[in-house]
C-alpha cells in the first residue's frame, strides 16, 4: 500500500514550563526522602534516593520525551488523518478517508476544547479534543456526527489537505 505524507507536525506536550515543573517534582521527591527522619526499612538515605528518586527521574525523562505527531497521509483510497502518540508510535488514532466528512481551521480557547490534554470520547460523547495549547486548531467533522479537534500550527493547511 503506497503512503505519501502530505503534511506533518510534531506537537510538543511539555515546553520549558513543563520541564521546570517535572524537575521540581523530582528534586522535591529527593529532598523529602533525604530529610525524612523516619525510615521504615532501615535503609540508608542513599538507598532511599535510589529507590524513590531514580523512578521519579525516569518518569520525568519519559514525560519530557513524549511527543505527538499529527499527519495527513495520502493513499490510493484517499487522504486520512493520523495522530501518533509517544515514542515508537505504538498508540495512534487513524481517521480514514471514508470517516472524514469535512475539516476546517478554528481559533479555540482551552475552555472551548474542554481543557489541556486529551479530552472527551469519540465513542461516548461524539467529541474529542487534543489540546496542547490554545489558538489555532484543526476541527474534523466525522461520520455519525462525531467531531475531533487538535491544536496544530497552520491548521488551514491541514484542513485544505484533508478536504482536497
């Protein structure tokens, strides 16, 4: 099956502020562990830092490396929208050409999208939004009166690619 990527964008889920918050959480966890006067296991503070600090640090690195890729893919069957979550691309949403009714660009606030992150459920609520920031978003009308919204730069270019 021939696949051609028409347009693609990587969304950053954590910016500088997110990195600072994650590092602060890790440092706080290590400081609390070191300053703890009660040790239940009798281990040394270094052992406790390794026990609690290393998993927190690995969690922070994993969250910082988490990216989302949004792409329009052209195939002989038509154009589809793919949203790939995380490294490796094992979790993905694919909206095939026969599911897409229309696409448009919108200016939306967090409140209009339901908040930051993945919100809603296409199956239960017939609406889902992937918001990594406020502003320009691609709104895709799907079959069965469902709607999917994702924030991207150049949302009109994504809409034009899907509608052509």
